[in-house]
C-alpha cells in the first residue's frame, strides 16, 4: 500500500478519528499541520514530517534498529517513514525457519544495505556485504539525514579529520545514524564535533573551526 503525502491544511480525518501528531481538529474534521506522510494508528491520525527524515534509496548503507522479530526475518527501523525487512535469506547467518531470535533481538542494531524498494515502498535490507554487521559495542548517535554529506565532507575529508584528531572508529549511515568506537573522552569530543557540524552545516569556515575545536 502506497502511503499518502499530505500538505499543511489537508483534510486527514473526520469526527470518527482523533488528532495525533502533526494534526489539529477544527470543527468535526482533522487537518494536517505540516507536510508529511499520513499515518493512521487505531483511532489516531498522524502526519509524519518529511523534512528531517530519511528517504531510502537502493544501495544506501544504513544503521538500523530491530523493531520486531518474525520467524522468517526482522522488521528494521531505518529512521524513515517506512520500515524495512531483513529476511533470513538476506542475513549473513545460516539458520533454519524460526531461528531468527537466536541472531537478532528487538533493539539490536545492525549495519545493512538497502537492497530493494518497490513502488509501494516495501523495502528490503541486506547484510550480505563485508561492511554489514551487528553492532555490539561503542555508541550510536542520530543526526539529521540531510546533514550526512557535510559530516562526511568532500571525498571524506571532514570525517577523516574527526577520525585523525580523536582516534575513533566512526561509521556514518546514510540514514543519519552514526556509530562511534573509542575511548570515552575521545568519543565525547567526536560527538561534540559532529553535533557542531550538524548545527553549523550551512556556514563558511566550518572545517577550520572543527580542526581548532579538536585541538589542531
């Protein structure tokens, strides 16, 4: 089923529904208060904002969180309006039907690749790549997906700078989740730098300010 995109002011529900996130009631009707994707959960009508969310593309490398475990695979939160599915066949493990919970449980975190998206926004994730894995140490932080290119920089220059000055292992998912490993103090410094880049991505001279902040 294709999810509907609505504009601010669009009629999204009537008196039989309750206004949820991103909506408001006027009279007997419910209207959208923002540009987003219409979602109904029970009696509630929500509008998920389009800005600041990740719109997946095939081939993207992402950091996902296991939402649900099924006998034939896992539902993965990819920080998008759309959840994704990781099937047994697309996992890196040899297992039988119904053995999925032995390998990934709810809230486990993985690196995966968006392997397929159809017109109805059914999304498949694969872990059949050498960079894909279950994340079992370090920390994962979230930034706005639109700021990922600035964190990486031209030809990876900004990311290399942060790694060089902090000594941290850093992996940036294209969905705006970032995995860091290293000494606690260095991780804190790297996170501070990444948040500064996210906040000041639109400004000039950012690279110089980041280097200075990191002690260069």
